[in-house]
C-alpha cells in the first residue's frame, strides 16, 4: 500500500529543492540535482580547470582542462568534453578528449579507455572521481588495456622513445606513425 503522505512529502521536498535551485516551480531531474551536489563538492587542484561552454547554469555540459605537471605528459594541456545524460548518476557521463593526443588509453577520435566510464561505473561515483581518473591516465598510462594499440606497443617496447615522441608532440607538434599531433603545450 502506498503511503500518500510520504509521497506528498517527497514531492514537496523535490519542489523545494527546485525552487532553491533558482527555478520557480521548475522541477529538476534527479541527474541535475546530483550534478548540483557534485559541483558543489568539487575541489580541483591548480592544474585542472573547468568551463561551462553553454553557461554556468547548464551543469550537464562542461569541459575540463588538465595540465599535467609531472609524468610523461607534463607540460601539455588536454581538454575533455563532459556530457551528462538524464540517467546520471545511474549512467556514467559521456566524456571525450578534444585534444588529439598520442596515448595508449585515448584513441585518435578522443574516445577514452577508463574503466569507471564503462563497466566499473557505479552511481556512488562522482564527477570528481572521473576527473581524477583522467588525471591518473596522464600520470600512469595503462598499455595493458589500450584503445590506441600502436601507442601501447610503442610504450611497452621503448618507453624512452615513447616519452620523447610525446614530449615533441606536446611542445612543437610531431608526426608519429603517419599521424600529425598538434602542439598542446600548456600556456
């Protein structure tokens, strides 16, 4: 049996949350409410920044810029596009790397091989979890689970040459295996 009063109380709380969010009677989806919470709790280090191309009130689409300050990719600047669907947090965010990068876990189309964006996603994970996962890919690439198989083989076979190729691509732009990688040097 449905308890009518508990349903009404829940609806009232949702309306209050929507009104507190700035909308007069506009109901926010569960994903939008969760995004508000995730963004309120987001604390980014100085080498990561966030922008909202559609305006700060549009939380379901944003870009993250990661500027690694250590590891193979230090000195680079990498932009990731986040699109949060209506099913969030039950569905993972859709994330695409907008910067063409020579990386074992990022293919030439910008798709990312990060387990928490696929099979290991759980609703308890947050946007912060994804951002730190992306940052970790630049600190410790995983050639055992590659999207760019050529980069993974190069990383495993000759790590010093791989690092030199990555640094040349970041600083000046570089052609690797017939693919041109434009400079993505951090400003």
